[in-house]
C-alpha cells in the first residue's frame, strides 16, 4: 500500500470529467476527477453518493435548488435524488459511490 497524491492523479487524467478509480471501500468506489467549468447533465443513483471538493468549487443543482460546495467540503447526495453539475465547477473532486448495476 502507498499514499495516493490526489492532485497528481487528477492532473494526469486525459480529460476533465473522466474519472480514475483509486480503489474501493467495501462495495463503494473511490474516484478522482478534474472539473473544468463545463456543466454535466442530470443524473440520479440507486445509492447515496459522497462528493468531496479538494480544491476549487463544485456548483450543483440538487432537486432544482442551487448548491455550492467549496474546497474542503463534503456534500452527500441522497439515493434517488436528481442532481446536475452547473457551469463554473472547477478544481479537483473525489467521488465515493456504489457502482451502478
């Protein structure tokens, strides 16, 4: 086992919004990705999803309401809740979620 430099892992990704799986905790995947300001369409998941902003800011719309998540903050999206990434989200994001089946 070794430590993972999350900033380097995100910087090494070929494209923004393409995540890299870092490992698993139980059945949950831990991923890192780089946000570049572009929006991402609505989605929902069968299980809750944790979104941890390492640097920058994540701009969400959750159940039709705007939500800003700053560096160092964790946002939990409840299972089944429709959410989307709004324009202006930039920085490094860690996602913890169950794989979709």
